[in-house]
C-alpha cells in the first residue's frame, strides 16, 4: 500500500499542482511540472502499480483467506468506536464515512477469498482498484487517529490552530476522498466481466 497507493496519489496530487499553478504546462515557469514528471516514475520503478496490486491480492489477501485483511478492518472498527465515543461532531462524521469504507473493503475481501481459486481472473481484474480501495481506507483510518489526538485538551493547549487544521483535513478526506470506497467496491465485485469481455485479438 505504501508503494502502490502512495505513488498513485503522488501523481494525482502533482497533476493537481500543475493545474493550480497554471502557466505554460510543461514549460518550466513555477517548477510544479517537474514534480509531476518526477512522480510519474514512482508508479513504475520497484514494480508497477499492477504488480503491487496483484501481490496484494494473491500473497497478502487470498493466501490466508483474507484473515490479515479482516484483522486490519477490526482495528479500524475500534477506531470508529473511539470516534463515536468522543462526542465530537467532526469525529462522528469521520466515523460514519470510515465505517462505510471499511464495510466496502470487507465486501471485497470476502469476494477475493471466495473467488480466488474458482475464478482468479475475476479477482485479478480488480486488483488495482482493490489496492486503491485498501490504501484509501488505511489513509482515512490514520487521519481519523490523528483527529482523535488533535481534539484532546492537551493537544489543543499546545497549538489549537494546528490541531484544528488536522481535524479539518481528516473530515475533508472522509467526506471527499473516503466516500469513493463504495463505488470502487462495486467496480471490483461486479465489474470483472466487462474487464475480460474483449478477446485478446481485439487489442
């Protein structure tokens, strides 16, 4: 996830950076385009995203029937309970989105565990979306954990403005990025047939 998800997100972030800074595109004016070019190689070297995703499906999920994946989800569920117990509106909002993403993730884990031996092509057809879904969920989880720290009186006493930025970042991620998990789940569980529909001769 650190390699696959993070490098894909670096490409998205640097692409947005080029859009924000505008200018002449790839002609150096602000320096933003160089970050985009640098980020592109990150998704390729040390194994492309698809290779990383296939490893996540095969050796990290299917091999133990999804046990390790479910153990991670159980840890995330504990964080959801902590968020709800905090009685913070921001924490509650993040908890709701985190729960929906975790449930979407578990649906995919079940799909992989069930289909890996019987129909492996259906599983690997969604390997990259699965990597992105898992990365999205774990990133949201870590931001939720940072929110729990940021809302404590001790943290607020140290640097209230910085902590509020942490809270706002976590909520933004939950409401604008984490919500993509359910759609990604649908693509993985129900979209394999269209991925493999065309014969090899069609390419």
